[in-house]
């Protein structure tokens, strides 16, 4: 057990068996990056790559398209809403398919589109949780906690 825990802490992938359960299972889904990375686990890589592909396909028609600005040079609320709506469909589907828990699309209307020609869209994703370990506290008590 100590050797397996050590290998797991170094983020190696290996097969293991569990007492009382037939079959052989992977110890985890580590990737070769730091645990703090968005790409630390295989399921995270698949999910974020799918989100990137979907948003790219959704926003591609907006590339080189005209963006309506307010008199002060900021993006209009209608323009921001349209861009957000263009980015949503694939992310909405990922939430329905339980590949994401939630997401946010952030487009600052204060961007200097006239000078830079660059529109920055920030997308924040909340992934699906994974119980990598389960701790069960069990014992006798004099009275139930309910």
C-alpha cells in the first residue's frame, strides 16, 4: 500500500485491484502536469478541450464582423449580449450533458476595439467533481446525531 501511495503521489498511472470487487482498475487519471493546472486530470483535459472547440466554432462567424460601439467607443449592451449568446449553445449543452457544472461568459464593454482590433472573451468553467478518495467514519454512539 505504501508503494502504491508513493507512486500515486508522483502521479504515475497504474492498474490496481480492490478487495470485494472483481476487475482491474486505473488508480486515477493524472496527467504530467502540476495538480494545480487546469489539465491535471484526463477528464479535465477532455472537458476544457471540448469547451474550447465548441466556443471557437460558435464565435468564428463573429471574426472580422462589425461590432457596434457606443458614442464613447465602448461595446454596446446589444453587441455584448449577442456575442455572449453566440458562445452559449455548446456550453449549455455541456451543462445539460453533465460535463460542466456551470460557466460564465465575461465580455468587458470597455475594451478598446478601435485601436487594438482584438476582442477579449473570458470564459470561466466549473467542472464536475470527482470523489478521488472516500473517507467513512463509522462507530457506535450513545445517541444518533439527527
